[in-house]
C-alpha cells in the first residue's frame, strides 16, 4: 500500500506554492493542488510544476478545498491521503512520519501536533488560541488532543471514505475530529514541525477567526 496522495489547498499563495510543491515532491509525485478561487498566479505556478491542479471558481474556504482534493484522490485510487498547507508552514520531511502508522496498520488517521516537541516556534498569542481550540474540541467532541487545528494529517482510504467534510471554511478542522469520534476511527498524534514566518502569520488565523469557527460549528448543528 503505497499510493500516497498529498492534497494542498491554496488561496493566493503565489509566494510559497512553488517551494511547497518542490518540498512535497521529494516524498511523492502524486500531488493535488486545489486552488480555492485565487486571483494571483497560484494556478499558473502550480501547473508549471506538473502537478494536478483543481480549481474552485470562487473562494469557498479551506474545508471545501480539502474535500475536493480528497474526493479526487479517492476516485484515483489513493491508499493514503495527506493534507498539507500551502503557506510554507509544513515540512515535507514530516510526510513519511505521518503516514507510517497507517502503513503499519496501527491507525486510520494520523494528526500532526506542534506541541509534542519543541521544534515549532509557536508565538505566544497563537499558542493561546490553539490551546483554547484544544479545550473546545475536548468539551464538544470528547476527544483530547494536544493540537486540534494542525493542517498536516494523514487518512487511510477507509477513513477518508467515512469522514464527511461539510464545513467549507476553517471549522472543518474541528469537524474532522468529530467525524473521527463518530465513526470510531483509530487515530494517533505524532510530533511535526510548524515554521512560523511573518508571511504565514499574516495569512494565519486570528483570534476573531476562532470565534467564527465556533459560530460555523454551531450553525452546522442547527442546520442538521
């Protein structure tokens, strides 16, 4: 079982997308960039690297982009699907580590954690927001993690088929945790490194975004 696809959701990432693709290409050639309505050169730069590029006509959100990429990978026979951010925060060398527990048949899902070692330079304000997300996830889903909103994850084919992402935007991260619990999927956290730069911090979530995530989750429950 070695048909590994990496899904990279991207929105206006012309500054980093080429570097990110080159990094991932060291570990797999099966890369899907899902452009989420970018208005810069993200699509052209990704296409230049010879990877699969899927496009949303309008910006729908990271959750929608990940779902599009996962659905495509499943159609083309993926055994393992990895999600990988496009802003340069993730490190390609972590990919073999997140897929290994699935290759070994130990778990269905692997979730990266920036808090299991001290290699990630997590800014203090971001750390507070992330710790609150951990608490919220534990209270709502009953699943205790050390990092509830890490974009570097790996899913077995079985897990990817069961997890149904309905949240288009950033609330998808909490939704995935809920789906893991709902379907009783086995999971494991492993340490991964997150690189914080001025660029990634500018693109990343703010405190207000955390409130929007909670609102989206609540509204998702109301609509059921």
